[in-house]
C-alpha cells in the first residue's frame, strides 16, 4: 500500500475494511483494530462471520448481498469484540476492485453512543406517554367526581331561586343568582377538561342524529342572552330562514357554537355587539361569530386552537378561561369532516367560523375520535 494512502487509511476516525466477496478480511485500519480489540494480523486471518454473533449472521449476510446488488449502501450490524463484548456497527459498503479481484470496501462506524441516545429517547418518550395517559385518566376521573356534587349544587340553587319553598329578598336573590352563575361557569370548565381528556385519549365519540340547525341555535341563544346581558352586550343572530336539517352530533354542534359565542362575549367590551351568522352553501352549514374585542396578532392566530394556549397571561387573569374552548371547537368540527377558521386584527376584533357538511360521509350513528 502506498505510504500516503496508508497514512490516510490509518488516520481517519472511522474503521475501514477491505473484504473479499466470501467475507475474508484483506485489509483493516488501526481504528478497526482498536474498536474490536484485535491486532491487525489477527483480523487478517478471520472472516466477517467470525466477529458476527450467530443469531445475526444470516441477516447480516442478506443485508450485505442486497446492498451490493444495489451498488452499495448502509447496513447496521453487531460485532463481537475480542473480549466478548458486543458493539453496534454501521457499515457503509461499496463494491471495488482490489489487487485485480472484486472486493468490498466497508467504512465502519461505532454507533454505541447513538444507540444509547436512541434508547434513552425512546425510554423518555414511553415515560412521557405513560405520564400523559395517567394525567388524562386523572383529569377524566376528577371531572366525573366534581360534576356530580356540582350538579346538585346548581340544581338545588335553581329550586331555591324559583322560590317554590319560600320567597327571597333582593339580596338573597342576588346571592343565589351568583351561586348558579358561577356554578354553571365551573361546570363548563369541568366539561371542557373532560372533553379535552377524552379527545386526547381517543375516547371521544360522535352520536349522529338528524336535527334542525335553527332549533339548536335557538337553544344557544336562550343560554347566551343572560350571559351577554351581564356586560350589556347585544347578541345579534342572523340565521338564514332556509337552514336545513343536518346529520351531526347535536350536543357537540351546540357546544361548538356555545364556545365560540362565549369566547366572543368574554373578549368584547361592555355595551358592544356580537354577531352570529348562519347560512347554507354547497351542502355545508357555515356559522361565524364576529366580535369587536381585543383582536389577535397573526403569530397568536396560528396557536389559538392548541390546547391550553392563552393569547396573553395577563389576558388570562382579566378574562378568565382555561385555553381549552377553541381546541375543543376545532376537534369537534374536524370530527364532523368540517373546518374551522379565524380572521382577526389587533384592536379591531375577531371573527371565528366553521363549516360542516350537512350530511357526513359516514352513515354510522357513532363516530370515534382518532386522538
């Protein structure tokens, strides 16, 4: 071997091997010897199979043959060191001619550290998935546990508010109204947490039935007017008279609109207006909710539908919320085969909207969330 080539051959950081087509070593550099713990003269009396564990030999042979037929490529294998330890090796093999005969040039890299990093990453990923699963199960269980007593509090407060068991003075009416209002607010938060955990674990289902869009929107109007009136906000519903029946999950359809309207009211100043529009076009229902609130920057618009995202922590304290409402809206709409969108300008308000097919492609009465 030429002196210059020999210097380069033994100076590179990767192992270099020249091997006959039947697996005998013709030449190896010093890095190869160092990695495997053999002297050069020892390896030149051995074959590739001598340093390959028996259980990997057939696979290694087939991989090398396959790559050689393709003109070369990368193969991963396991080699046995002289002390019996195993080392993962990445081989970059190429067909060459050596001393007038066909041979294999293999550049070998010890990938022990890379494999350790991959194993650590996989272990961390599995641990994170387990922790996330435990978190979701905890949230779901706690949501169920909290909803039961809270429903009782709201229910009995309604009974007291109706004065069916005695009249209330004005101060008592105000107090009980606050209990009901805050109880329902807390219940909505709990329901959002439960929905988010069900979506995350793929346990959310759509229960498809046929219903009239206008009737569902009327239900939302009845619920939202008292909330809007607390801030002296006008709710303006502009719904096409010819809105059809659709096949969808009625409860989730109403939840989508409720979340959008509630979000609009939350970020709209007192005395202003929130407009809800509904129309039918090309077999799709189109719903939009326009407010004159604080508006959202373009950067934040890209993150709005991410669970727990808040536009600004200071806004979170001022306006409240969990950051789950819009994420749930997006998932519910997509589960129906629809699409959600937003247009906004800082200081000038926002318009959130979605479109949903009047009849989904699936004819099943139950559709599962894919997580």
